[in-house]
């Protein structure tokens, strides 16, 4: 008997006789085939989110517009290839992300190069690749571009501002406030746009307020700052659209968030502008889960349980960095009633706690645990702490599974040794 999963799991998932299926693939069987930890992504969810954002922008904006994937959220070549196929552009924040975007097949004209500390080598690579837009973050970007551009050439750019707008999110992912490391003061940005050097074609302005934003109100304040900088054709309004990490989270739907941002742009900037939105997390987070194997279970005084798994802060550092909350389920007893439990990792850190409060049925070593909403910033931020090889990335669709990133080996850990 099939049943639906909770909202935080991929849409392309279901439960059959208590067993979790991801893209039609049994989670326990996936763990046996690919090992654990493993990042598993429902390919159909990636495509559905891309189409959802494109449709939302088209439904609310009758002028030119682009949906750009903020690739830092999940810089996996196969994921990037899906979004290129779905007609998205790509936001690259480093030379490495630019390399992956081009490898995945993005049209260079649809690539935006970001970053607050771009090296001359990164800018030269973007110029050689004919990247469509470079986002100017500081005066040094201007000088470096002058050195790497061919004589007489001009580069299309946006100028990033820090609008001085706070938003309700964790301080570590807040980027638009007055003391942010990102962007120029609005007055300096306007001066550059009004009188650019000959090698820059300033198409417009960019801002980004932060990540995991539930309230669209700050966007309107930031767009208001843009409106005071003089009339331009292109405005990139950033991303930061929130997702649900637990069943208690109630972020606005993508269409609702996009509608609010576009409405602010129409009201304050006027019609007909080329609007760019840059979702990252919202395109990939709920498409992915992480599979773990339970290694030990401890009972503490008072009855609390510590469930230790074979991964942890090396494959998901977000709970340690941002106090991010997650849920967990047992893959072959999905939805079973449970008692409080804390899920901890295998690393030599007391802070290696993946989930401080969840509910699990009785578990024992060998059980497969599933943590949803790990499609964003899991693979991207993974490390080899304690010499733990990084997990594979597995795509599932129509009952078929394939690894798109292999698991690292112990030999890989020393592959760069000289």
C-alpha cells in the first residue's frame, strides 16, 4: 500500500508498506547498493522546481526576465546539467563554480560571475569563456577587469550594492545589511554606474539580502534603494527563498515569494525591466535526502537516546554552523510512532550533533536512517574531517538509480600528496 510522505520529503517520494521510496527506489536498497552516508536526489523534483520558478516569474512579470541557479547550493555537474536543460542560467561565485557551469553545458552568455574577492585569474577565465555578466562587487574588480580584457573590449556588468536592509534570518547568512562584506555603498555604486570606465558596460544593479527569508517585506525596502540609483534596464533581485526543513516550517510557496518580489519591482522600478531572480536552496533542498546507517544506540540516565550514525558534520555541517533543525525517519518503518531521540555523528567533536530533537521508533545498529532536505549545502559544504571520505550523490527517477558523483576512497584522501 502506497502513502504520501511528509511535506519536507521530495515530491517524487512515497511510502509502500512502511518503506520509503525515492523516485521509485527503495531507500534501504539504495543504502545497500551505494553505501552510506549517501546523498540521494529525486531528479523529477529538480525539474519541477525549475519549472515552478520559471512559471512564477512569467506569470507575474510581462517583461524580460531570467531565473538563475545559485550554484553554490549544490555544485554537482549533473544537477547543473538538469537546470541548463530546463532553461535556467547559472550564478557562479568562484572559478571552480564557473568551471562546473561550463562543463555542465550552460551557455556562457547565461552565466553570472559573482564574488566579493575575485582573483585576476578568475576574471580572466570568465573573459576567455565569454561569460555574459560579471557582477562588480568592489573597485578592485574594475581595475582587474581592465587588465584582463582585450584592448578595446567591453564587459557587461551589474554593480552589486549593499542596500543596508536587515532581514529575519541567521546572522551568518545575512548579506544585505549596512556592514556586509558584499557589494558597494549605494552612492558609490551609482557614481560608478553613472560614469563607468570605457571597458565596462553597466547594464544595471544587483543585491542579495540573505538566505532562508520567509518575509518578503525586506525585498521591497531593498528595491526602494535600487529605485534611488537612477534608471537602468537590468535589476537582479537575488534569491534567498525559504524552504521547509521540518514539518513545523511554513515558508511561503515559491510562486508567492516571486510574486511579492516582482510586485515590488513593478511598483518601484516601473514596468519593462529585465528582472533576474537567483534561487539556490529553493531549487535543490527538498529534492535531496541523506541516508545513514545506525552504528550504535545509547540510553542515558533519564531515558534519553543517543543514536549514532556513520556520518555527521563532515557531510552536513549546517546544524553546527547555523543551528539548523532537521528531522529523521527510519527508512523501512517510515511514519512509525517513536520516542524522543538525538541523532549524533561519528566525528571527534561533542558538537557533532545532527538532530537534537526528533522522534524515532526503536532502532538498532544496521538500520537505515533518512534525513530530508539535504539537497542544498550538504555536498557543497562537505569535508574530510577525521579522514572521512565524502559521500556519493545518487539520482533517482522512475525506479532507476545512478551515481552521478562517486564516493571518495581512502586513496583519494592522499591523491594530492607530493
